[in-house]
C-alpha cells in the first residue's frame, strides 16, 4: 500500500506490541500495578509516533533520529502508562474480546483492505512485524479502552437543551452557508501589440462586445454566443463559471454584479484581457441552518469537549490510585514532562 503501512490503513497504531521474546532479558522501564513496559515496548511506540507525526521523516544522521525520538518520548510514555491503566480498568470491569468478536473484526479488516485470505492477512501483518496473536492483543486493548470510556465517561455525560441553544446563539456563523454564485462569461480579447496599445484594435474589440451584448439583451443564447465568439477557455462550456463563493471573485467583479439577480447581464466591462460580459446564472444568499437541524452537530461537539475534560479527570484518578514503580530515571523525567504537555484527545 503506497504511502501508508498496512496497520495505518486498517486504523491500528502499534502500541506496546508484545513480540515473541524472553521478557526476562528485556530492560524494564516501569511497572504499572505490576505490569511492565519495556524498552522494546517504548521503542515500538516511539517509531509509531514518528510515523504518525512525520511520515516523510528521513533523518540525515543517528543524532537527528535520536533527537526526533526524544522529542516524542514524553507524550509517548504518558500514553503508554495511561493505556495500560485503562486496559487494566477494563479487565477489572469484566470486559474481554470473544473469539467471535475478534473474527468479526478480522473479516472487516480483510474486506475493507481487499485481502482475500487469512494467509494474505498474515503476510501483511508479518511485514509489520506482527502475528495474528499480536493483532488480537492490540485489538483487545483498543476495545477495552473504548468500553471503559463508554461506560465510565460517556454514559455519564449529559448535554442539556440550554447548552445546545447557548452554543447555537454564540456560534451562528458556523451554521451559515456561504453565498454562492454561478456565472456565464464572454471575453472579447484585445490583441497584444508589441508597439503598445492599438486604439483601433481596442475600439474594434469593444464594438464587438457591445454588439454581442445587444444580441444577448434581444434574447439570444449566452451559452451559444460564448461558444461561438468568446476568447475565454470557458467557451468550451458555454462560458459557464462556478458555482463558487462570491468572495472568490475579484473586488471589481463583486462590485460589477452587486445587486444583480439571476438572468441579469452586466454592461461591457474592460479588463486586462479585453472586454468582458457576465451573466448571472444563479445566486444564493447566506442562509442559516435552523437550531433544530443544527442540534445533532452541536450535541456531538459539546459531548466531545466534555468527554475530553472528563477523560482527563478520570485518567488522573487512575494514575493517583496506581502503583507506578519507575526503573529508569530518564524515562521517569520524560513522563513528568509529558504530564505537563497538551495532549490530543483520547482514543
């Protein structure tokens, strides 16, 4: 898959994947309620974070790579500890992933990524240094994390009609449509003379444009005349331009069509390219989505903001209640720095 790994394509970021190894030989960085995060776990998370943050990163030296890894470490180690705490909480609440659930997710992964067989899926995982067992562990972690959020945080959130209305009244610009306009254009170009402006050529182009306008006013088809006579590339489409935002037009054109309704034709306009005519095909003014129509979007936005705040309080309590035993002072310092940094919203 070009420009993205298989795991990115299926929406999985490898976090603390357990590879076949003798953990006794691993350097343990921290124990969280008795469960360990090792140096290998951290390195896998660092690489995953770099992939996500800077997919095109190509360090020109080992020192540059080490700096890039060090930059992501504070948030990475905080996320590693927080994920472990949430997964542990999920297990305390009795959540688990059944074989049927796992198989259902695997089938969806295969279908969405057009993978024909289990063997092909295993090959894709192997390219990422994973096995099916690793995939199941990671999917179960994701599921436990999500279930805890849903039961312990989301289920307790409430968004009142008063909050919804207050948000709507304060952010009406978010629910307003941009004025749109569709035009037809006709251009009669003035030939460029190396010696300078030719008055005769300019007069001839203007007279031609005025003659075309007279035909348009008399009822002839703008699209047909543009196709026959316009010097603009839009002639191939009968002079049609748009729909587009009115703000995309130059100030001069905005002024020229100000107040015009559908069907109106401008006077002949002088432009840098020659003489131009515009017809307003259609125009829509700013409209405001009603409160009732906007309510679902507002509810999602407010709930998401509340979720982030409640998640921050929830994870802080889990940290406070946990026994976190640091085995590496450097990583502990990185963790303490990470706690002070702004974080993206929780999974």
